[in-house]
C-alpha cells in the first residue's frame, strides 16, 4: 500500500487516542454461561524470545502495547514452541507434532507440510469463517502446500522462511516483493506495517464475520532492516547495533499491535475477538532472555519458551497468569473449542484445548508430557537435540547438536535433568541424583519418538507438477534436498500428468554448451544444450519420485563437487 494511501486508510479507520483503553471496559460472560462465536486473530512473530517484552522483566525494550495487553489479559508463563520456526508453524496450524506433518527442518526440503494435513484455517473455513493470512507461511512454496491451498481465502505472503531468502531474491523489508495468492505484487512501505494494514483491510471487509486472521510477521528475523527512528533510541542507550535493531523491529511490531487493537475497539469488534499473541522460538542473537538458558535452536528453556498472551474481553476474565505448561500444539484445539467447531474427524491431535484454563473453569490440566526435537537434516534419530518436559521435570537430550545432521560418539549420550520448579534457568543438572526420573522420561520419549515416526516416517510433503493450479512450477534450490558428492538429490515431486515438460535451469553466468540432465524413478534423460540455451523438453512419467535436474559440461567427471556441473533453480512447465 502506498504511504499516502496508508495514511488515508488509517485516518479513515478513526484510530483515536484512548480507543484501546475504552475497548477494555467490559464485563466478561460468566464462566459457566454459553459463549458467542468469536472472531479470531493469531499474531506470531519470528525470533522474538521470552525476554523480548517488557512484561517479562526487560527494562530496556519498549513494548507498552504488548505489556498492557499481557497485564490486562491472560499471560502464559510457560508456553512452549519448537526451537526453530517452521516446525512451530506446522504444529500451530495442525495441533500435531511437526514430525507427523512432514516438517522436519526449515529448508532443504524439510519445511514442506503434507497437503492432506487439516489446518486451522481449513477447519474454521468449513465452519463458516472467512480466513486470511498476512506475512510468513513457511510450510511450502508450491502447490499443493501454499496457504491458498491449505484453507486461506486471502493471503498476502512471502515465500520461504523470510523476506530476502530464495526464491524471492533480491528483496527487502522495505517495499518488498510479496505474493497475493499466486500473483506477485510489489508492495510499498515497511513489511510489518504492510501486513498489519492488509489484515485491517481484510477485517474491515469481513467485519460482519466471523473471520480468522493469521498475522505472521517475519520480524525480528534477520536481515535486521528497520527504520532508523526505531533504532536510534536503543543505540543512544549504548546497545550494540544488532540488539538495537532487533529491539527496534519489536517496538515497530508493538506499535502495530496497539494500532490494531485500537481499530478493533473503534469498529466495535474488540470485545468478541479472540486475540492470541506469541513468538515462534527463542532469540537468534545473545541478549536478555528473562534468565532462561539457551536461545533459538536450543531445547533449553531459552530456545523453546516464548511469550504468549491472550484476550477475549467478552468471555475471558483478564489480569491473570497461567503457570500450567502449554504449547503450540494446543492452539488449534483451543481455538476450535472457542469457536464451537468440532475437531477434524479421523485426525490424531497431539495438543489439548486450553479453553477451560482460559475461562477459569479449572486451575490445571491433567498430567502430560511435552516433547520437542528438531535439528538439521531430513533423518531424525532418537535423542538428537530433544527434550521431554513435565510440569516439574525436564530431560534434555544431547543439547547443542542442532546443526549436526547425525549424532556420533563425540556428540551423543548426554542427558541432563532439571527441576523447573526450583531451577527455571537450568543451572543444576540432577541426572545423577534421580536416575529413576531420567529413566521414566526416556521411556516416555522413546514411545513418543516411535509414535511420530510411524505417522509418515519423517517424509516431507511433495511438490506437484502438471497441475492446472500451478503451471509452471519454480523448483527452488533452497527447497531441494541436500547434496551428495556435489550433485543435488533433487525435489520430492508428484507428477500429476505424464507428458512433455519444459525444464528451464538457472545457469548463472555459465553459458557454454553442454547437456541438461533430468532423472526420476531411476530413469535419466539427456538433452543437448547449445551455448546460452537454458531449456530442454523431457517426457516425464506420472507418479512420485525424486526429480533431479542439472547441467553437465564436457571434459570433466560429473560426480565431483566442481564447476563441471550446475544445479540452479529450475522451472518446470507442463506442455501436454
């Protein structure tokens, strides 16, 4: 939205001072009375850790709107997510452990959620909600895994894990290239402002509701691009440039949250709108984290405990803190129960509804375990950067191994036990004092790991070729599998229609003659390429398989990681 148009839009919304305070003057419905069906807004930020809000003891960061929202609403003191972003988003969208959904990592083909997963958007849309996504998806760039394929009526989104990552390069947080559904758009303004503006426009259009807004900022994830006026107050206090930029990005998020809440009050939508705010994992860089150990990618508390605040003024009594542990897998069942929508049939949900906790009908939930695991690579194995948590105790398995694709004798067999009631900072490893608790938690973890393995054997989702819903298909190297001996393993695809496909490869600056190779289902095909030529036509069979595409140049063996082969992005177009 152009800046001039944005100013006019905001003026038209009537965002007067004091609207937020006025919107909080309400009397919640008694906890045993039937509830109306609310509008729903879920705001999730990227890499905003537990300590990145003032209400959690950070006396430097300026987050007045979020602090007031938390203090006047419901604050979860122990809300957990995965240690990195795509797994968290898969769990939030499905109510299931991310390993069940096919999401095992954040890139190299590991962030592709199977299209038969029933998402929160699909469940709510089936129940009559209009659904919109604004911001980050990160569960698949291609059909049938895009947000518009997974239940969203409207979406303004960026591909991959962040603005500036492939395939949308170059790109910037300022005037970013985005996607409205499957159409590219050139936006104007700052990305976070754009997403909040678009969400307000969506809600204004569908104000007669009910609506579901999933507002997923890519801030404060790197690159740390933000207006100078947000950074300067923090550098003036002596903060390093990285922290100052992160805090500036979060203060901008805070401004947008406050503006949206004011608008909801002005429009008469505030009381009957369920608003949930949370982060997706711990902070990427070292900074204040509320006394918690570790940060993003770690399964220590600092990597997986995040801010989570909830308000629904018409129904939920505010000014409360809930200390019972909760997690990303709980949001789908909680929201569905709040909206009088039954859980999807035939689906194994891992989360539980928190609605009775939110309404104050119960003080605690039945005892349960929470499990977290994620690391680089597409082959999860037991105890690799994992944790098993109960209300009191926590088992940490092989911490610090996130960036290793495999465990070996040098980095395996480490088990730590912490009493989170008495040691939330995880300073005192009690494993040697309580071997029975360690054994019990390991046994619970073993059963969980085998259960999630049985769902799909950790197989990510597949990109579909030959579909009328996306043709051509861009196959981005950022989303292909890992490389072996310099050759790409390729993309996991399902070819819907057998026939001729034009495959166009990004050759970079190399223009010399060679051969274009395509391999699938054990069959390798070759097409001669003249100097400067980038495309060849291949006959591809129907069915699933791993599609490999690469350029081969004469005079050098292809099985060495040298410049004799080129494996750039590929565009696959079905010809007939």
